């Protein structure tokens, strides 16, 4: 078996969950979707739990790639606000129902939950920031509004256009840049972004 079959399997697992939910993630379904045999899938993931956990890591890795692309600078040189802004803009990208289902499923599994909490710990303000005054509250609200942006499409089946997603993300980004906690109108999106 080729080593790159792992990624083929994990991408197939994502598509299976997209179409059938996490409970539909079975070796036979992944084998059919990937074009591999069941033994070929099991060679890489001998137990379903290993396949599920690896899929969590795979999806988190894909999202972190998107975050780093939006950051536009080395992570080590970024500020907390730079990372939050990257998160806001990454959440404006199309996110699949599979990612939502995996995140919900992962909340019940300590190992899977750790995958997502470690990613979030690197990129977004923790809920403890609620107690850091108005600026901390605003940052946390921007974070959960960003989560709501991709959750909206994944849960309602009402797709937004790319332009609509970007417009909402830039409104949130404008709130971060303004440092204002008032509920006024957000600045117009910057078309250069």
C-alpha cells in the first residue's frame, strides 16, 4: 500500500460523513468512496476509532492550512488579533457539513476534542477572555460570530455566495479593527482583501 493512500482514505471518510453522517463512517463505505478495498483501508486504520480520530486530525489540519493562508505571515510573528482576523476570514470559506458533524461528534470524545481544542487554542481567544473587559468581550463575540458564519450554511442548507460570506467576514474584521464595543454599523468591506 502506498503511504499517500492514507490521505485518499481520509478524504473519502470526509465525503462519507458529508453524505451519511458520522454513524455512516464504516470501512465498506470508505472503501467504496476511496476506490480501495476494505483490507486496504484497514491496513492503514485497523479499528474504526483510529479512522475517526485520524479524520478529525485530517480535517483540523486542512482548516489550519486555511488559517495559515489567511494569516499571510509566519505564525510566530503574528499577534492574537492577527490570528483572530485570520480565523474570521477562514470561517468565510465554504465549510462542509462533514466538518460540523465531526466537530459535534468530537465534543463527546476526549481525544478528538483535544484535536480541536489545541487548534482553537492556537488561533482564537478562549472564553476566559470574556472577563478581560469590553475588548476581551468583543474579541470573543467576533470569534463566536465567525463560528456562526460557517455553521449557518452547514446547518441550514441555505448557501451564501462567496461575496456574501466575505462581506460578513469583513464586517467582523472591521469590528476587530475598530476596537469598538458599540452595536453600530460595521465599516464597509475593503475590496482589496
